[in-house]
C-alpha cells in the first residue's frame, strides 16, 4: 500500500500541475501546527522563487484546484503561502480499511531485500553480563526486528569476546587449581575429556580470582599472557580448554540473553575470525594497502577532507600479535564470504567510534567489503544512574544485569500490589513481563547516541512516556474487547467506519501513519521513532476512550465500528512492542 503521506502528495502534485506549476512542489508534510491542520504543503514558497510570483497566489491557485477533492475536507491557503490540509473522513476510513485488510498493515515488501548483519552482543566469555551489555542487546535486537518486519534478511551475531587475555587468565587459574588436567600435559596423546572442568558458577568465580592474582603476582601475570598467545596459536591443550571456556559461557549467555527477550542467529565469537587473519594480512601487505611502521603493520586511513587527523589502523602489533581491529577486519572477511551482506550494523559503545572508523576505512581500502556495502556504527551513549553518574553498585562495582532486572521487577511488583488486589504469584509473573517493557522502553525511547539516566520510578510508572503505559493501553483494549464478546456480541467487519468525533479522527490519523513511521525508523536505524509513535498512538486511543462510551453504546452498528477500530489499534500496538522486543500481559 502506498504510504498515506504519498497519497496526499500525489493529489497535491496533480493540483500544482493543473494550476500550471511543476508537480515536484506538491509534497505534503505532517503539520507542525496540529491545532490548525493535519498536513501541510510548503511547496508554494519554493515555487514562488522559481516562477517569480507571490507564494500566496500560487498557494491559492493550488488550493482552488483541490477544493472539490473528496480526500480532503478542508484546504486553506494561508500567509505567506502555506497550504493547510485536513483529510476527509471517508478517505481516512478507507485508508484504514486498506491497512486492516492488508498484510503487515500495508507495509510494502522491499523490491530487493537486503542482507543485514547486526553485531550487537559483544559479551565476553567467562564474565557475567553486566549493565554495560544491556544497551547493545536492547537496541540491536530492536533494530533487527524492525529490519525483519520491513522484509529484510536480518542476521544477529553475538560476536562474543573470546580471544583476549581473559582466556589466558582462566586457563592459568585452572592450572593452579587442577594441575593434573591433561590440557596442561604437553605429552598427552589421548582423547581430552568431553566434560568441561568447571561449571558456569565456577567459571564466574575463576575469572575474577585470576584477575586479582594477576595484579599481585607478576609471574602469574606473565603466564596468563603466554597462555593467551598459546591459545591464540592453537596449541592443542590450550585450544581444547579454551573451547570449554567458550561453550560453557555461551550456554549461560544464551539463557541470560533469552531472559531479556534477545536472541542471535549466529553465536560466533572473535576466535572464529582467526582462520582468516593470516591471508588477510598477507593480501594487505602484498597489495600495498598496509605498510610497516615501527615494526607494526598499519593502514593509513586519512582521507582528504578530514577535519581531524586520524591515526593509522594497526592491523598487526610489532610483536606479531593480532589486535582488536585485526579481529574485526577478519570478521568482515568471514561475513563477506558467508553472507555477502549489503549492510553491517555495529551496536557498540560510542567511545569506540575511532576504532570503527579505522576498521571501516581499512575494510573499504583493502577491498574486504564491496564498495557499495554499507558499514554502519551505531554508537550508544552511557546508561547512568538516577544521579546522572555511571551506573554502579553500592560498593562501586559493576552491576550484574540479573540484579538490575530484579530491581526493576521488584519495583513493578510493588506497584501492582499497591494498586489492586492481586494474587502474589500472578503479580510476580506479570511483573516480569512489565518489568522487561519498562527496562527496554526506558532505553529505546531515547535516541541511542545519547546518554540517559536510568530512573526506575519513572520507567516503571503506568503513566507518561513509559513501556508500562503502552502495555496498560493494550490491556485496556483487550479488556474492552473481552467484555464486548462476553455478552455475545460478535462484530466483525472488513470495514473501518468514518470518524464521528475529533478524538476518533486523531486516533485514525495516528494509525494511518504506521508505515511512514516504520520506514523512517528503519532508514534512520532509530527504534526511538517506534516508541514515539506508540506513545502518541496510546495517547490518542486513551483520549478517544475517555470520551466515548463504547460498551454502553446502544447503536449496535456504531459500536461494532468502534470495535473494529479498537482491534486495529491493538494489533498495531502489539506489533510495535514486538519490534521493541517485549510483549503485553493479559492484566495489569
Ligand atoms: N567485546 C567488546 C568489548 O567488550 C565489544 C565487541 C563489539 N563488537 C565488535 N564487533 N567489535 O568491548
């Protein structure tokens, strides 16, 4: 289906042409004065320059051309040359009927679906998820779901941190505790045990113990570095033990991400890119893209027009070791080979922006990705506490994600129990669903690049621009529909009726903007646009609800019309929250 704004623009275009002007001036925008009109066209101002006429004269001539058109119920040319438009009720109802009966509310399939890889995990093995992993998980998952809804082939990759020093640390600490394990015996020739020598809880204790020991014991620290290298070089026992670290962690991470409603199509890690490193570096050297500098291999990435001086990208350190950029580049080699992506989106802390600039420019320069491949860095801001300072536990440590989720769920639970009589068990179940919405919406409603303050009281409130408010609206609609059908009514119509009040029309207008909004959210990689839309939709619904006695209405046909509108509203709200990565409970 055509977006409603395009339908309006088409009519305007025709009117400009009939009045003797170029059709390109006939473009509609959503009104920035909703008190005066719903849509506006500012084309007369631009046309005035080209045709050397007064803008108001052009606007009037165009308005006259559309005067009789039944898509609009009011068209005004106002000074200095705006064309203000109110949509016709029948036109709007027909558009909504189309949405209701179309697949995906009329969102059109892309002509050429894109393959989009979204890299939004970045959790490190042997360490529990902490608040720092919350933002990429939430934002990335939403970007993926929006992309899929739009009809693209979106692939999420966890890109685990499984290649650095923590690997050597865990290996050495394990050696101290269980020196007899075969992994440490260079002469061992048998089959290594299938069972890992640690559980996830042991692993989570081993890693910090090793880190603490490293700080005090230089000898130990040296061994950790050595073991890391041996693991990276694929030495038998080290590789085997490393694999156990990775798989035990991965299983646990899967569970924890699942609790957040986050899943990945690919559970690859930095280590999976290693097989591509050697050839990649060789190619870069041979083609002259990379050159030696103080023993290291580097790629110059400065480009004419840069406003700042950017340091070269180091792809191999002077000691021969691969570094972060090497891994990210080799991962792109792997992705190109396996998926041939049109776009790769990285959802990573914005403080890594220089790293990604270096990686992207190097990847293009070295031909690792095709020139037309879009590499996009979505650098997110910091999540701060209510006081505006980085989120910490009371004793200054990093907060485990589980603890944060629990705090949110507890706050929601309290709220439920204080507002109504609820069964404790049921309230606890609902608190989990609502808590996740509070957490995710609180994050996603901000533009990703901005820092934000995590305010549990505000995020869990059932009123205002919050996740629970959206859920509350859905629950309210569900409850009306339930009551309606309970008394044996069974409205079911393919048609959405004309609005009978201003609030009803406002609701319908908001619904009609769904595909327009979604296209914007996808093109700008901006889940906050979905949030804003759902918030406005909820508000529009609640205003309509407060002044309309739906269930008490005696005119059955009128009532049936509203029921259809409610169903459409609920469908869209539920679709929207699914794109944000959460769902609604049956009751609140
Ligand atoms: N593991 C990294 C870290 O903890 C984040 C990885 C982000 N993704 C990437 N492709 N570099 O900082």
